[in-house]
C-alpha cells in the first residue's frame, strides 16, 4: 500500500478481506466443478465492485483507475479467475456509462452495477483475434432495427450473462465500418456454442456467441455508427490495466504462499528458508512484483488523467506485468517442488489462471507492436 492515500488503503483492506473470506475458501471448488459464482459476485457488488469506475448517478462507485487497479489486485489474491470476470464486467458497464445515451445509461447501468445482471464483451471472432478490425459480424439496418449475423469466440460469461456489448460491421471494411450494439439475452436469433474446456479461468464460462438474423432496435446502438472500434479500443486500455492488476494479485498471493512453504518445509535437516539460492529467488520474485505493480499504477494514473501517452503505457504495463507475474507464479510452483503440482496447493491454480492474461485483452505480441509503433512514429 506504499504511495496510496488513506481512502485507497481502506478500499484495499475491504477487497483483501472479501478475497480472504468470500473467494479464497472456494477458489479450488469453483475451479474443479466449473462453478460461475454469481452470488459471491453479487456480494462483491454490494461493496461497490460491480461498477467501480462508473458514475454514481447510475449506481457506480465513481472511483479512479488507480483505485480500480488496487481493488482488482487485492480481490485477485482470493480467486484470479472470478476477479478477471469482474474486471470484464466492469469494462462493459463503463462503456455503456461513457458512450451510452442517458436512456441507455439509466436502463442498463443500475442492474449491472448491482450485478443483478451480468455483462459480456463481444469483440473476438473465430477468424479475427489480434486483427480485430477485420471482424465479419454484420448489423444491417432495416427500418428502426439492425439485423445481426455472425459469431463471436472466447466470450467470457457467454450464455450465462444478460447483456452483450457487441462489435459489429455496419459499414465498409476496416475499423471505420464497425459499430457497437447492446444485445439482451433472450433476443430471438441469439444462441451460444458449447462451454469451452479451459486450462484455467474455470470459474467463468466461455462460449461462442452466435447471431442468426438477430433483430436489435436501433436505440441499442452505443455511440454513433462507425464509432465501435474506437469504443472497443478505449475500453481495452482500461481492460489491460485491469487484467494486469489481476496478474499482480496472483503473483502477490504466490509470493506469500512461497514464503510460508520455505519456512515450514525441511530438506537436508533444515528449513528451505535457510537455502541462499531459494532466498535469492524469493527476493527476485518480490522485486519483480513491485516493479510490475509500479508500472501498472503509473499507467492507471495516466489513463485517469487522459494523457496522450496513456494507451502506450497501458500496453507496456500489460505486457510487463502479465509476463513477469506469470514467471513469478511459475517460480513459486517450482519452489513448492512436487507439492506445487498437486491441486491441493493453490499455487498451481494461480499458474493456470494467469497464463491466459498474456493472450487476452490484446496478446503480448500485439502490446509490443503498439509500443514499437509509438516509438517509431515520426
């Protein structure tokens, strides 16, 4: 909590307590049985975690991006997979709050902030992942409606959530032809693929979302036609900080688990904590965690202030923190020896849950492209 205000330390404490009492005791069971813990998330929403950086007039907490990062890091120490879904949900509500009409804000945001309803972000398609601007899902105008056709892949919460923030093509090829529409569960023509079997992130369902002549009122258009790609990218700047923060929490928890293991486990007649090689490894893990945390918080401040360099700093923070934190968790597993590979020990779940953070919200290869492009611009 170094460098945080008293108020931020309070948010952090509330989130740590919630993670310890409501998430950590159930983390392994949710993973094993693939349970989507809706009731636990609604309890989190009662603390204001359903719309953390959404304006208060529609039920949000109105907090800053730095506050949000601190909260997601703390929650992620209890269950990274569940916190990661919470971060995606928060991003969706923020998009509606920021780009929606007053009518859309009042209709969608309050039940999403209370998590009475849940949201999913629909950008990725089977044929367009990193190249998001090439998406093929179409929304053709017909009177006062749009007719959607196409499909989305790897959608967190897909099939179990109520509101879908969908990027679709209303115009020509490229980013300028993309718009954003809000789709509600139960809309005729909306269906879902099978629940994917994943390495980690098992406390949230992932499915394909399919549109077959799906009719949506034009009043569900978010922002203006052609603004969708811009909305998606602005959402992802925050999403990258959020997911990096979830990685920080997993690494933080893994360092603590390793500290404890080194103290109690004995080999060659003495505790592992006396072994200088392992002491140095633990010191490196803690150092890399603090460096990653500083980068993420710096990017969060830049985004909050609307600085021009914020998108690049968000990309740098996401790249650095997700790579470093995965390495920390993986090292923690190694230092647990054979025990680290058993599902009775939480460290293996942190490894599985954060591996995907190097892929989603823009792969780390795409993060490098964004950073390089900004450096080489004339």
